[in-house]
C-alpha cells in the first residue's frame, strides 16, 4: 500500500509489470511457434491462464485504474503481436465448443467470456470472423454443434461487442440450418403420408 501511494513508485511498478507480462507472453508465443508441431489451442490456454493471473493481481492486489490500464494495453499488444492469434482464438473456441458436452454450463460460459475478453483486445476481428465462420459451418454441417443455445450465446456476446452487422452472417447460418431442418422434416412427413 505504501508503494502504491507514491505516483513515481506506482508508475515504476506499472512499467515493470508491463515488461514482465510482455516477456512472459512473448515467451509463450515463441515456444509455440518454435515447436515442431505448433498447438494454437495450448497457446490460447496458456495466454488465458496468464491473463487470469494478471486479472487477479489487478483486481485484488493493485486495484488502481492506471495499473489496470497498463496491464490491459500490454495484453492488447501481446494479442496483436502475432498474425496467427485470430485463428488461434477461433481454434481454441472451436475445440472448447466441441467438448462442451463434457463440460458444465458454468465452464463453457466462462470459456466464452474468456474468448470474448481476448476478442475485445484483437485488432483482426474480421480475420477472427472468417475463421470462426469456417469452424461454425463445420460444426453445423457435421451435426456436431454442442448446443444451439451455447453457439447463439457466443454470437449474442459478439453482437454486443461488435454490432449486428458483424454477426448477421453467423445468425443467418443458424436460420439456414433451421430452415433446412424444417424443410427436411416436412419432406419426410410428406413421404411417409404418400
């Protein structure tokens, strides 16, 4: 508390924290890219764990707005330092949504919230949308969506963050699937009655 009461010490602590956070995050990215088999899912898990640790620090130990802003800016630059991050976040989300049947509702919703937190920091939102759309279409066409409610909850959170025009194509994919299921059901009923 004494250290934080001094503006100079507080600023120094924020700078040191930013440097340490950036070094840790860059090390995670470097380890993944240097690996013979990069694992974007593991990378995002590690980044989310790092984010949880620093969120705990900013909420419980040093709840000063300047310090919180320094940590948020550092995470933003970390997330945007790799051109593969948008795809990695989408792959991580795809993996977690496929495994949603084994997870609790609280677990999957906390995963969705964590991905939305990373999405907020991401500059390449259009790249993320492209990859997410591909992964969503595979889940829908492969009859592997964990739950339409979970998918729609994520899309609703994207809509809040980025607006209706961003999510209109994603919502349209669900409308098309619902229409196709309805049409298929009507056709089967017609064939059975004939």
